[in-house]
C-alpha cells in the first residue's frame, strides 16, 4: 500500500471509530474511494471497521430503546423511544450511503442494512403483541409500532433529512411522537422484555 493509500485508509478508520462512538460525527471531507484504492485484504480490514462502528451504534440504540420502553409512563414516551430507534437506523443508512464509498461496496452494504431493518421491524411487531394481557392495549401498541415503522426509511423517495440534519440535531420536519402515540391511558407493563437482539450480518 502506498503512502497516499495508507493516509486515506487511516483517515477512514479514524472517522469510523469516531462515528462508532458518536454517529452525529460529520463524515464530510473523507477522501473518496474506488474499487482499486486498496488491495483486497486492506478493504477487508476497512469493512471490519465499518461493521464494528455500525454494531456499536446499534447496540447502544437497542439498549437505550429497551430502557426507554421499560420506563415509559404513557404512549407518547413509547412513541418517542420508537422514533429514536428509527433515527439510529437512519444514521446507519446515512453511513453506508456515504458518497466516498465505492458503488461496488455501497450496494451490497445497503442491501444488508435494509434486511437488518426489516428484521428489526418484525421483532418490534412481534414484541408488541407478546407479554401484554390487555387486548386493547396490545392492539394500541402494535398500531403504534406500525405507525413508527422503521422500514419507511427504505422507501426510495424518503429523505433521511426528515430525521437527520447536517448538524445531527434532527430537523423540524422529523415525525412527531404525538402523531404516533395516542391520548389513550398508559399501557400496562408487559410481562416480557423489550430487549431484542440486533444482528449485523
């Protein structure tokens, strides 16, 4: 690997490590990569860093979601927890769609992330109907999960800027938890766990 390629590799690795700790980190300015920027073994190491960064972010998001749902006192707070989980998924999509990544990498990476998001949505819907004895509460919870569905991020015309802005603070047009939750009384506590397993292939 040449000196220039080594510098480019280090720039990406440093950025990915930082992003893994803080997904609001701005990745603009990273040197663009092509399919032949690095030898195959170097690209494999870079992909490992990319995977580890995504895994770190999603594991924290999953843990935060579980805490928020267990502490939620009403449906508004539950809806807010769902929106924060959607925001984490959006940041993951934003990462693997980075224009500096070669198209040959972006396509399979995005396909993998899309499948993960579909599976996570499925887990959320299954969790919404398990452990809740009250039928009406269970139906409200399931409806909420579907209104805040993660898979909307995969729509071709869906702009991630609806959730994320360049500063990472979230834009004014982001979905409002009040439109997802309802004015119904707080849901009874579940007998199961809100915990899910985030799997990154």
